[in-house]
C-alpha cells in the first residue's frame, strides 16, 4: 500500500540496490510491513530547481493511513536517505505526501 516514487536528475547505476534500500526505509519510517511497499525510480530526468540544473530529486510518498502528524519526521528520514544514497543536497529535494483512501487504492483485483 505505501508507494515511494523517486524521480531525479541524477544517473543511478544500480537502481535495484537503491530501490531495495528505499523499500526498507519506507517500511521502517511508516511502521508498515515491507511486503506491501512499492518503490518506483526514474533517473536522468530533466529537472530544474531554483533556477539551475544541479542534482535534485522529487519524491512522492503515498500510503493508506499516512500519519499527517509525522510528515516532518518522514521528510527528514527520506531527505537523509536520498542525500546518503545519491549525494543530493537536502535543500534540493521536494516530497509530496498523499494519504490514499482505502476504496481509492486497488490491489489483487479489489481495493483495500
């Protein structure tokens, strides 16, 4: 049910390794089983932020029951993760949080 989408201007040589680490990180931060976490990575995108094309990232974290009171903590954890993995300055990372309603999230031919 959690989906972490990572879009970046950087070239990522080992996307699978980063995706696996991001899956563990998202599960830990959200306190949800990793068996439900999906990670999507798109690299080498044209991304201009603050008027320049230095390395940057845009993340989306969608989840059922996303704890709105913990978005600052989630932001810190995800920004630090991206900085450590991709060497992107945390000031060049945007994150969009989305709390999906159960009937609006499909899985296995049904909804949650």
